[in-house]
C-alpha cells in the first residue's frame, strides 16, 4: 500500500476518535510535538531501524512524546508500531495536524526572516491576516540568515518571497540571460 495512504488512513482514524472523545486539542498538541520529533534525522533512523526491537522503538517514541501526552496519543503510537507502521508516525502526525486545522479553520502563517522580528510586527501581521479572512491564525516564525534581508511569507499554500536572496538570484539570472554571466 502507498505510504501516503497509510498515514492518511491512520490520521483520519485518530482525528475522528479524538473528535468523538473531546480530546482533539490535546491530541493536536501532541501531534505537533511528534511531527517535530519525527523530522529529526536520528529519530527517522531509529523508527525505521529493524535492528532495534519493535517494542524498544515504540517505548522510545512514547517517551519522546512527553509525560503530558494524552492517553489516546500514547495508544496511537503503540498501535502504529504494533502494526509495523512506526516509520509512518511522523506523516500521520502531520496529517492529523492538517485535518485539525481544516476542521477549526486555523490558518498557518510562516514568516521567514534573517533576524527575529519584534512583537509589534508579529501582532500587526496577525491583524492583517485576520482582516483578510476570518479564523484563527497559527503564527510560525523562522530565522534563516541566507534570506539576507526582507522576508518570505507563507500563508497556507500561498507564498510571497520578498527576500534579498531571491532578488539577487533574479538579477543573476537576468544578467546571465543578457550575456553578462560570470565566467
């Protein structure tokens, strides 16, 4: 079976059960943690490593999920590993996050800059987003020095790249097309 279908099916089941049990907020919080943890190279290697016993991999992921993890989350992690689907846990977590955001009307806004932005700018951007479309906003700030200056703004699937790095790359491409390329 296709890997994306596997993670979507498990995620849909967990989302439905969390909604039914009024545990969606806690499961959503846990899935954000699991998604972050699962994207770490060491954790990806561990979850798919057949040399490490399945029970040990399951226990490690439960511990990494944290002491405050909801019982439903712990059972879900156990189920994924018991069914031999542990390597799909991160993808399933991201799918649960997406389903929850859609259900609640949460919009993800990611701002990438070269240096941290101030609190006033964060609030101003949140207000602008709320004016454009109703709903809750989840603001994520990323620092990437390669941006040099300006910003990269991602709102759900929309993307605005107003970075100095992007402008320099465009100038470089235009100059090379005009015959002024570096030799």
